[in-house]
């Protein structure tokens, strides 16, 4: 597991990667990893995620892609209820 002081930066890397992969084949994997990190940090809304990201590096232009990622995350949760996959680094 990541040390506490690195979790925020890892969330930033994972979320920006997932946003960048919006129309790419890697999107599904990126969303799954994003879900695991968000769950592990106890973040329950896009506002919570954004607050953490603002502490690392933030641009207003990321808000739209981030909100779309959060919506997709919700859809992914409904589809994949009960599926547990290991997160490998």
C-alpha cells in the first residue's frame, strides 16, 4: 500500500491518466484503478476528489473531464458490484 504522504499524488496521476484516456481503450482499466484509489482514500464525491487534486496541481479545464470520470465511475460501480480484482503496480 502507498504511504499516506504519496496517496494524494498517486490520486492525481491516476485521475489525470483516466481523464486523458476518455476515448481510448485504456479507459476501462483507468476507471477501475481510479475507483480503487478513491475507495481506499474514502472519497465519496467529485467535490472530495477535486479538493485533494487542488492540493497537488489543478487547472479549471479539468473539472469537466473529472465530472465525466466521476459519472462513469458511478456506472462502473453498478455494473461491477461484487467483482474484486487485485490492483497491481
